C-alpha cells in the first residue's frame, strides 16, 4: 500500500476567505437600503414640480424641444382672442384669449412660464407709478384672463437708462419697483387673485430688451412683465404648488 505524506497535502488558500464576509455585508446593506426606499413615500406633485424646474433650467421644454435661451420663438407674439388656458399657449403654439390686440402688449412663452409684456405707456404716465384709467381697464382684462389659470404670478418693472431723480423716486430702481407693486395691488384688489401667489420686483434699467441708443429701443425697455409660473390648487385653507 502506497503511503501519502501529510506534508504533501496543501492547506486551503485562506487569502480569499475575507470575500465571503464582505459579500455578506454588501448584501445586508443592499437589503437595508431597499427596505428604506420601500418604506418611503414619493410625493408625485413635488416630483413633477422638481422635474419641470429641472427641465426649464436645462432649456428643455414640452415635447422634447430645446431652446438655447429657453424660448420657443424669438419673435414676440401679440395677444389675440381665442384660448383662455395657459396649457394651450405653452410652446408658443397659440394665443391667449380674452384680450384685444393692442400695440405694446405681447405674450411669449419663456423658461419661467408665459410672460405678458405691457409697455409703460399702456399703464402709467411719464415718471409715474399711478395707473391711468386706460391702464386700469387693461389690467382688469388681463386679470380676468389669468385668474382662472391658477398660476403663480410674478410682476416685474423695467425702465430705460435715462436717469430720474425726484423726491419720490431717487432712481429708476424705485420707480420700476413701485410700478410692479401697483400692478400687483390692482390685480389682488380687482381680480380676486390670492396675494400669497403674487410677487413684485423692480429691475430699473438693468435688464434691457433693446439698445437704449434710440427712442424706439428705450420704449421697448420701459415695460411691465407679468410672468405666469407654476400652477397651484387650493387644498382646504392652504394652497399647494403643483
């Protein structure tokens, strides 16, 4: 009978034995995080709002269309009669109803939402933030159209670069801000738009749309913009942004 030497039998390689413990630990961690995820709840409304905000920041709009400046069209669109829902004009595919064709009144869909631009001449006198009778009438029509849309509304005032220095308005910053505030107050008082969903800001001459070298360019820059953003819905005593 042939004898086998014990010294000839090789002991199992223990250099890889730690992998068993490591694999067990990784598996347990995976199970733990799967349990955490399954126990959590996802708010579909907040997720949709986050998705829309992310798409807007990346310049991606509806139907996969892209725009370098977040605009579907570089050409301003005059407001016409017909459609009364913001969804119908998103992407620049349609007009906003309920408002007459008016020179100095434009609508354009931007990454922030539908932007209505009104020339200062439609609303105010020179160097003033007091709404004219014609301005109040026009804003009344605007409020009647945008109120049913249930959108967050931001009003922005803009001026040209010509300086102003009066007792009430030391600079164009104060004038543009006061104009935006007056528009917000009028819409709240007359159009039953919740104050919690309104905001006002003044930018003075810092955001021109055209060169201030000509009177025509200055006229374009003197404006009030009404931006309709995300939709909200009333839930009891509080409103939740969609």
